[in-house]
């Protein structure tokens, strides 16, 4: 369709160069034909507008040439603006698809969640927006390069053959230019508005995805694990952008993403086995005809998701509610993996795939909703210290009538153990341990 429009525009340009062929575009262009025909029965404005076009056809007198030209200019400008719109639509769509925009938005969501988790009590919303925009551009660049390197493979796969490069809607140099500009601008944005650590993580991840993972797909099934690292880095990037460092707490969401991707991609590679084989990719599932090892690997990684909720709580990142929610969520995806392991049918693989689609947004939302801010953490630490002090003082004064009496009348500011139970978010869980600041 775009090619038609381009062809048509060049006809118009050729026509505009030769004044004798003014009729050509006018006869062919729907918009002008429309305004000519509506002139008869419409109001004064349209009559006037259409009239000028009519004059162009009917009058051969010398005096009418100025009108001819003005009507042609009007028609040409209508055409031009249409061309511009079509041009923008065409390339906008190509860039959107080259960037794998929906995947990139998911990447941005993980990076944004990392940013919020890595922020102290107050979130810098401007910093968050710039980090998200920078991540989006670098991810778009990485995804475009991935498609540039896989044009021939993508052309052989049903799932990917309609992408802009294999379908010939955009040229390779054009796609490379898009990748280079979005990669450079995105990295520069991260460097200037976040920090060098975030920019470095973004740029290294681009290299890892486009220049290591992408060729590995055609060499060895280990590619899935390398790809899982690529998917795990954006939340770390977000954390680094907010806090300026990479710390143990900051690894929780990346760990979830890493383990989550294995069942997700195992299910996808199992469901699209034939397609991947046609494309020349060496996926794990292709060397596993029964699907048993594929299902076992998926199940193992689902089980690795189980302790993450507890760790988030224990490290003071979230309240105890998240521990409960995350564990239930991990159990649910593990159940689908068990079912896939036992039956190894397409239906079970699809169920595990759908469970993985649900897992990530719910896990991330839970993490953000039950996030414990720095000031809340501080309060809990102070309460824990009070409890430790109180229990040691109780031990040292055991047997002393005098002190017992003091305790019974209030014991100064100290509170009995029951008050700790009411302070702790989940009394039935062990008290969170914090590194002393
Ligand atoms: C900041 C930054 C650079 C982020 C990049 C994040 C990113 C692109 C994550 C995607 C991870 C991944 C393994 C996708 C599958 O690619 P695939 O090649 O298997 O997908 P395909 O078969 O659909 O092409």
C-alpha cells in the first residue's frame, strides 16, 4: 500500500513539473474529484472551494491559468499531507514492530518497578520517567538489532515472517539507523538523567542480547539461560538508577525475572517446536522429543520462585502479606509445571505459558503494593531493638523481687512481648533480620 502511495506521489511530482499535464493528478485523486462533485449542491463555502477546481478543467482562457495553478497547488498540498501521514504511519508501524514494543513495554515495567523499589521514602518521578524512557529506547534498539541479525531465520518462521524486515517493509540500513539512534539516545538519557551505572547496565544488556544471545540461538540451547540474564537486568538497571548502587536487596526482582523466564520460554519453545526448527534455532526443547527434560527444567525453575516472597519480607523489602501472596503465586505456576511434567501435552504447555503470563504482573504489583519504605523499615528496626533490650533486661533481672515490681508498674518505657506481636506484620512468621545500619 505504501509503495502505491510513493508511486502515486512521484506521478504527482512529475505532473507538477509539466504544466500541461495538470489534469492527471486531478483526475486520479479522490479528494479533488469529491470536492468537484459536491460543489453542485453544497453551500457557498464548498461551492467556492470546488469552483476553483472546476475552473481548472473548464476554462481554457489565458486568464484562468492562475486559478489552475492555485487549484493544483491546493490539490498537491492535500496529496502531500496525505503522503506525509501515510509515510509517518508506515514507518511508525515499522519502528513499533522492530522495537517489539509490547515486549519492550514489559521490560520498561520491570525497570520502573526496580526504580520504585530502589527509591528511598520519596520517589523521584522525573527520574522514574527518564529511566523508563531510556530503558524503552535501549530495549527498542536491542530488539531491532535482534531482528536485523535474524532476517533470514525470521522469514522461515510462521510466527515472525510478517515482521518488517523479512516482509520487505523496511530496509536493513534503515533498521540499523533506527537501532543506532534509539540506542545512543537511550543510553545518553540514562547517563545524563540517571547515572553511569544505569547507562552501563543498559548498554551492556544491549550487547548481551544483540551480540551474544542472538547468535547463540543458532549455536547452542544454552541461549535460553543467557536470554534469562538479559531479561533480569532491566529491574537491576532501575534499582541502580534510583539508588546509585547494586545491592543484595536489588537482586530480588531480577532473580524472580530470571527464574520466571525459564518456564515461560520453555513453554513457548515447546509449543513452537516446529517453527523454531524451521527457523534454524537450537532450542532446548528440540533435542528433547519426549518433552520430559523441558518440563523438568521448567518445574525446577518454578520451584526456585517459592522462597522469593519470604526473602523479600526477610530483607525488609515488603510486608509479610507479600510473602503469603508470592508463595501462593509460585505454588500456582508450579502446579501448572507439575501438570506439564506429568502429561507433556500441548494443552499443559499452554496452561503453563498462560500461568507465566499472569505470574509476572501479579508478582510485580504485589511487590510494589506491599513495599516497605525506608522510614517504615526504620520503625521496625527500632521496635526490634527495643524488644531485644527488653528481653535481655528481663533475663538479667529474673528472680529479683524489686525489679519484678518495677516491671509490673510499667518498667519505664519498655513494652511487654505481646506488644511486639502486634507490631510485627505477621506474628506467626519469624521476626525480620536487618543488617545494622
Ligand atoms: C535495557 C535492555 C537492553 C533491555 C533488553 C531487554 C530484552 C530485549 C529482553 C528480552 C529477553 C528475551 C530473551 C527475549 C526473547 O528474544 P527472542 O530473540 O527469542 O525473541 P523472538 O524469537 O521473538 O525474536
